[in-house]
C-alpha cells in the first residue's frame, strides 16, 4: 500500500486525501483513478495520470466544457449521472460536506465544471456520458510512451 500511495503522491504532486483504493490502472499497471472517502470533499474519483490530466486540461482550455454544456440532449444524462454519483457517495460514507452536490461538488446537477472528474468517474464506472466524450477525444493520444514513475 505504501508504494501505491507514494506513486499517487508523485502523480498528483501532493498527498492523496482520504485515499481508499485504486479503481483503474493504466497499461503500465500504475494508478490511473483513485477512490477517496467523501469526508473531506464531494469528489470521490480522482484522475491521477499526469499525461491524461495534461491532455484534459488542454481540452478544457480549448472550450470543450462550453461545447458540452451547449448540448441539450446531454443535460438530462448529466443530471441523472450526478444523482447516481450522490447515491454512490452516500453508500461509501456520505458526509455533510458533500450533501446533494454532484460530480466535482457541483450544485447545478444538470451542468459540469471539471472534465477531469467526469473522466475519472467514467474510467471507474463506464457510466458517465461526459467522460465517454472525453475518452473519444483522447483516443488518439492515450498511449503513454513510457511509465510516468
């Protein structure tokens, strides 16, 4: 466990808060997504891969959040996934800090604010429509040339 925590700390650039377990690994068997207890934050799935974090930050800078928010068909799906996220979070140890907040702590459950959180949720569950869109955008860039650590 100590080795995993050290790797995650290097990937994130900080110690992981309320770490529970690794829920998705990359092709090098390194942590890619971790599950954290909701005691400190409403975000429970964290993307740890530095390469994908960088690529998703570029997608955010290129305006992908705005494009996704403009799609009226996604609004209902996002609302549903945020509600499911709240239920899942309650089942692993809900705290008052995360009450009725969706993915990445968003209050408007039909909206999004962070692509990283949606992608992490998708990798952990395969049930996030925004994460699926991100996966399609990353398809051509998903191969790391070497291990990050």
